[in-house]
């Protein structure tokens, strides 16, 4: 994926109202699947100067996908009063950057995650508490979950491209009525499977891994309850070292 970084330079005398407007604007921006990351910075030397950095999945996704969406209209409604304060707006390609392995790479890639899910669902099928939830599980389900985890942890976006993305994953939990006891058993079995297949045991990886599992399973419980409203179009969450998706109240 060739990501594009957009920089927008503002000069705004009333920074307080400008920052408040952007705090509202980044809510729809952060929910747009085309937006990978964003940051608004204020100049220390010239406090009226601001730089907005947005990382997009591609320039086309930004200009044709995001710009044509309802998320853009919500975003633009908040920042429209400051359009005349823009001094520069450009797309840039990264040339040199500091890199670190993704959780996907550190775990051992797709093969390691497939070993994990095969071992995990082998345990699940034999478990009296969570096993009934998967009584009619597709034989390819472990491979699909490995695909999902790969995308979440920074690997190829195969789940989005082949399986329908976030909304498809959530749909599997609707109406299941998952209990907290079942959730905890699910987590325990997954951690045991991670040990069994030899996923990296360093504290940094396991903390990030456990953080996602805790977050994801709690969302699964929420969406499984009677009357739960499934989310609309949402990007697959991307998890990193000590990083989680932006909080949306």
C-alpha cells in the first residue's frame, strides 16, 4: 500500500476556537476508512501557525473516496470557517522514515497467526463453555480469523479486501448473547494457544497482543447483546506497540 501524507499549513490568530473546531472535526475524520492517522501541531515559535498532518491510504482514496463521503461533509462543516486561513495544502510521499517491525511481522507473519488460530479453535471446539458458540463453525473460520488478526496487527489488508472488513466481522457476533464468563474463557484459551504455538513471549509483544484481545472481546460482547446496533462503515482497527484506535465517545 502506497500511503500518502497530506500537510495543511494554517495561520490562525484565534487558536482556541480553531482547536475546538478540529477536536470536533477529527471525529468523522478518524472514522473514515481512507484515513490512517492524523495530527494537528501548533508552532512554538509562532503560535498562530498550525500544521495538520493526515496519512491517507492513497491520494485517490483521499480525493475521490473521502471527499465524496458523508464523513467529509461532517468534517468540512467544522473546519469550513478556517479554509481562508490555509497557506499550503500538499500531498507528500514518504522518502526516508524510521521504521519498526509491525506486530504482524514480530509475531511471525501470516503463517504464525494461522498456527495460532488453528490451535486456538481446536481448544474452543472441546471447551464446554465457549464450544457451543462455535457449534456450526465454517471449517475456514480459523483461517479467516488469522486473516483478520494479520490486518489488525499491520499486515496485508486481506480481510477488508476478501471478507468485507469491520462490518462483516461484527456481523458474526450479532445476537450471540456472549457472556462475560464466556469472554474470559475465550481470552484464556487464546493465550494458552499463543504459548502452545510459540508466539513471541517478550513482554512488549504480549502486552500489545493482550491489549487488543481484551479490547476486541469486550466489543464482541457488546455487539452480541439483544438490541445492539451494529456500527456503520468503519475501518478495521490497526494495532501497534502501545497504540490503539482513537477513542470515540
